[in-house]
């Protein structure tokens, strides 16, 4: 789900190292440094796209800062695989989304999800506890699904909401071409459910399965699609001057970021939540969008971006 930025790698690395060096230069660094997790060993995982890798590195750095030894197993492809890794003890924790937990992991219907984010988090945590998985450190960063198009296409077809899009898909499907990732096209809370909720059925030939990075290359040009799947916190949305369509029927549930951790691991390290809570408190939708933009737009290394952010928020020493 990420784009290649090889041509700018060396300049970006130089900038990143300068930023990190500047962040480490002060002698009054704060954060959760200390020995809260001294002697503990954890394996941190993540999914394969940029945001997840950033979140994974943030967790690794915070845990290490609190005295833990951490193994990096970030970059696992797909929700099903990273969840399997958690349940089989290959990893101890990874950041997940409440909406994904409710639908894709626990098998509930999107329409049955609580609209209040706190209620949704509590419901997911309660259900998943039966699987030996604890949900902790919920943030307000909401990386919900969204759809975007260029300002030109939005104006030409009068499409600013998903209801407008549904009308276009029914009346002029060749102009409603959609690019989306394989997982979204298949999952219950994704494309099939959205078609049903908004009352349209776009012919399969008008949809294209793509790596999400290609959405930001193709949609501004209208090739191969006029519309594309995005995530609310993707920094490439403003960078490419895309228009996000309003989910006027509130189909998509909240996808707030929270840490999922093996229940036994949490019992063995009760201070884990204390260490991660300040990070979750600092993670807002705006902050996560900025972090994504630094990697996907500016081309900076993920580890450097995560470290600079944590230092800037005084979350590590």
C-alpha cells in the first residue's frame, strides 16, 4: 500500500538524520523514560502499509524507552495474517482499528456498530476478551474508509457525497470507475456492504483492484479510475488536492486506533498500558495524517519520523 520513493531516499535520509540529531541534542528530554518495563521482552507487529508501520515503530521506541527489549515484526501483510500472528503468539501486540475489530475480526455487521466511539471500543474489547485479546490505549485517531476524486471530476459530475456517487454509478457507470484495494473489495464492511447501503451495483468491469498507492497517481488523471478508496488519515489526500466524498449515510463505522495485546502478555506486564496511554492520548486524526504525509509525501524514513514525533511530544527521552 505504499509507493516507492527510491530517487529521493538519500536526501530524505539526510534530512531525517539531521532532525533526529537535533531532537537528541537537548539535555532535558522527557517522556516515559525509566524502568517501567525493565526486563520485559515484547514482539511488536503491524500490517504492511505506511500508517501501520509508523504506529509499529512508535510502539517499539516507547517500549524500549521504558526499558523493554523489543523484537520488530512489523510489516505483516493483511489483517487476517497479523491477527493470526497475535493469536498464535508470534507477536505480542499490534495497533488495530475499532471498526476492523468489530466487523472483520469479530464478524459483526457494520450497521450494528455503536456510533459512539467509546461505546464501540468497549463493545469490541468485551467481545475480544473471550479470545484472549485485550484492547488498550485507545486514541482518537480515526482512520476510517473514505472515497476521493479530483476537484475536476467532483465538479463535472456534481459528486460530493457517497449518495451522489451512488446515483452516478447507477446512471453512468462508465464515469463512476472505482479503484480500491483487494481487501476492501472483499471484506464485509467494505465495498459489498457499501453498495447495499447506498443502493447501487457497479459492474465489475468498472472496478479496478490496485495497490492503494496507485490511487494517488491515477485518480488525479482519471486513469484508470475517476474515484478511489482512501483512508481518512492519508497525507496524500491534501497533497494531491483530492476531494473526499461525504459519507452522508454514516455507513462506515469508527476506525479509531487502539493497541491489541495478548491477554497473558498484559497480565505479565501490568505497566504496559501505563506506558502506551500517553501515546494514544497524543495520537489524533490530524497528527496521524501529518505523520503519514512525512513518509508518503516527503519521503522521510519511517523510523526517523516516529522518533521525531515522540521526542516532539516529550514521550521519549
